[in-house]
């Protein structure tokens, strides 16, 4: 283990920008640590986050204007990293079933490795700050658009309109978000339960995509006439 003097020298060797990033990351982790103790994000105060991070409260404002801005940084961290990982899982030339399974495994691994982040996302998605709810919806929209673009690039679901394809991708993303609490609640060292959950998750997504392959967009004229048709008594 490095001595305190050695650590101090190592910190002194950091640039100002590196020290700033270190403190910023410390604040993000401090908020997650408090959430891990059972606290809701909206109940956290700047003073206790700063105390958990080991800095004075005034230093908080050098990185974030308020706790909502800190929460937005957490949402962004999940979105950027997970979108990259899932893009990599959707490789050209792979069978759809293998692509689905790999995406599920990548997602499950990321959720388990970032437990506190997903406790935060799961909680704030349904309640808490309106600013954070909107930010999470925005990330869902990014996921949806990127998945639809990848399907277009792979030549999948060519008969679907852009709006229908995005609707299907939205169902996939919603199912993935909905699975996060189950992944987090899975008991440790239970490989059979984990395998069963993985298979259920894969089948759910395959069922959505099977529906996509059977879906047919109605012609605009048919949609218009059906809206104008009077109700029968």
C-alpha cells in the first residue's frame, strides 16, 4: 500500500484539470454511495454529498450548480457508455437471435457492474425530479433512434416506416429498462436463476421483434377513412 506521503506527491503531480475531474467524480460517487444506503436522490442535500466526498460544501459549486445538475451528469454517464456498448453488440453479419442474446448479456453485465447507477435510474425514471425524468426520457429517445438506425443499416424490417420502426425499438428499450430492477434483485451466486432470467429476457425481446417482422403499416388513405367512419349504434 502506498504511503500517505507518496499519495500526496502523486496528487501534487496532477494537473489542475485532472484534480478537478477527480473531485467531480468524487461527488458523483458520493451521491451514489448515499443512494446505496437507501436514500432517494431527491432527498440528498449538497452539504451531505460534499461531506461524503470529503470536500467543503462551497467546493460543490465549482462542479455543479445544484443537485439536479449532478443527477443529469449521472444520467449522461449511463447513456453514453451503455449506448456505445450496445452499438458494439449489434454487429454487421450476425444472426438476429445472436445479436439479441449478445445485447442482453452486455446489458445485464453493465447493470450488475453499475448497481448504484441503475438504482438511481430506476428510482428517478418513475418519480423524483421532473428534470431528471425528462433527461432519462431523452436518453431513451437516443437509444431508440440509434437502434432504429442500426436496423436500417443492417437491412432489417425494410417494410416498416421510420415511425413504426422507432415504435418497435422503443418497446425494446422500455423492456430493457423494465428488466433492470429484476437484474439488481437477482441473488448473488445463483447461476441457474441468472440463466433462467437471461432466457426470459431474450424471449421477451425476440417476441417484440417477431411482432415487428409481422407488422404492416396501414396506407395513409386507409387510416384517414377509418378515422372518419361513423360509429355503429
